[in-house]
């Protein structure tokens, strides 16, 4: 399956009903992305910047059980990941950008690994670090496709 851009994925989510909550989709501006890079003293890969442009500030019901939005990135998401890592004796490198946190798990990429870097997952509950996708774009496409398919199943069940 071809890899879609975040803008195309956003359309898939809208069609599936993920923008029907009180929050729709709202992306970050270029100034906000630049500000985030300055605050965190990193250069974000283009694949992730594209995500921020499409979903950075509001993502409807997509990933609603995760911490991943622009407002939470500089402090909340990284701080949570650092605490999880520290409890387990795992060191979080400064060039690793944590883009999503949920329960005992966080996802990150190495900002020095190109414009569409591999995605890693750290699970505090089992003290496990693993590469889960070869690129951020593949991770995002898989997550969106899984969520859309889940919403389709839910809608079918409700129609019965």
C-alpha cells in the first residue's frame, strides 16, 4: 500500500468520522513548528513537520487517548517519557524526540536519522525498547488505517 501524506490521512479520518467531536483538526503554523524546534533545540524531520501541519494542535478523536499535541510536546510528553525512562534506568538521548505518550509507553524517533526516521517504542511496564516501524510515515499510515478500520467496524455494529 502506498504511503499517504498526513493531509490525505486527515481526509481519511474525516470521512471515517474522527472530526465529529467538538474538536476538529487543526495544524500548526510554520512559526509554531520553528518555535518548537527552538525550545527543544532540535531540527525536526520533514515527515513529522507534515504531521504537525495537519494535526499538530487538534486531532479530533484521533489518538484521543494519547498525549501528542503541540501544546504538550515541549514539556508534558518529554517530561513524562524522561520520568518513565529514569524509573527503569533507561537514558533518553537529547536528539531523541518523543512525539507520543500513552500509559506506560512512549514513541520517539532520532532526529539525526533523516527526514523520515525509524520509530521506536519504549514500554516501561516491561522495560522494553524496540524499533516498531522503519519510518515515521509508515507508523502514521498504519495507525490511521487501523483507527479508520476500527471506526468502520464500530459503525457496522451500531447499524445491526
